[in-house]
């Protein structure tokens, strides 16, 4: 018989929560921003090549290429900093590329 005076509590493990946040939110955002930076760079290359006579359009294309490279470098820096922090503090069980997290059991 159920006790009507106490609420049922659903216990979710921290491991599954962190894994889902990483897999469903953080990794797709990082991949999207990296793809956006590459697309901006390629758009700048196309704009630079197709407008050889127009100096203003070439400058816009050059600026798109520069900002695309800046975005790519920032996203590569994010992965590098994450890996450096994980290696410095000897954090095991977190794999950002696969979106998996394995935490040790709590005592």
C-alpha cells in the first residue's frame, strides 16, 4: 500500500545527468560553432576569389576569412584547454569527443 503522506522521489545519478548535458547540449554547440567558423571562412574565400576587380568586396572576403580563422582557433583552443585541465588534475572517465562521463561511485 502506498503511503499518501510521503512523496515519491526519483533519484537520478549525477553520472547520467552530466553525460546527458555533455552529449545533448555542450558537444552539439561546440560542433555547430566549429562548423559555422569553417563556413564563414569558406564564404570569405569564395567572396575573395569571385570579386577580383572589386576591392571593397575583396576586403569583405578577407575579413570573413580572418574571422573564420579566429573562430576555428578559438574552438581548437577550447578543446586544448579542456584536455590540459583534465590532464593536469588527472581527471579520468570524461571523453568530450564521445560525450561520455564515468564518475567513481560515491561513498
